C-alpha cells in the first residue's frame, strides 16, 4: 500500500491500535525517517492513549498502562541495541504476555520478540510518501483493519 502523508501513516496506526490485543507483537521495519515512530504513535492513539508519545530512541523502552490506555503496551526502539541479550534485562521477553509490544528496529532484537507478529515494512516511495508492506503471521486480517 502507498501512504502519501504522515497523517495517513498515523491513521493506519490508529486502525491497528483499535484492534490490538494482549499478546500482539508489531514489528516496524524501515530505515531512518520512514515513519516508524509516526506509525507507532498512531497505534498508541488507536489503543486509547491521549498523551504525548515521545520516541523511545534514548530510553529504548516506553511503558504505557491502563487507565491511560486500554491494555498495557510497550513501545520499544532497538536502534541503539548491539546485542539482543541486553533486552532480557529490560524484561521484554515477558512484556507481551501482559499486553502488546510495538517494536522499532526489531531486527536488532534477535529472537526475543518471537516469530509470530504483524511485521510492517516501511520504505520511501519513488515520488512522495511511503510504501508499506505487511507480513501478517499474527492474523490481524481477521480483525478487518485493512478495509
């Protein structure tokens, strides 16, 4: 799919966030500036969060919990991770059991996040906007968000 604007990227995220369930893992792939944080922000808003959503690039992990959001959610950015073993110290191997995980730069996480996920690949479009490709092993399609 092609998205022309940051608003369209955030709107896609809101659709995903609206149907997010406990145990869901969303992996956001793409180079710097492709809109991973914008998409993650939309997911948080779609899950009911109304506050500011900073990029977790420096803290690595931001935790969101009810009543500020409808289910516990971890927003992680693994850009600065050099060894996936570092993530076990953050408790991310258990985080998805209580809520959902949205991970930027998941390729740096090794097997910590598991294989079952909604993988979203973002790339710069030839002209304007971003191209988005979805790999849905978590069966989000049954939740009717792509309509």
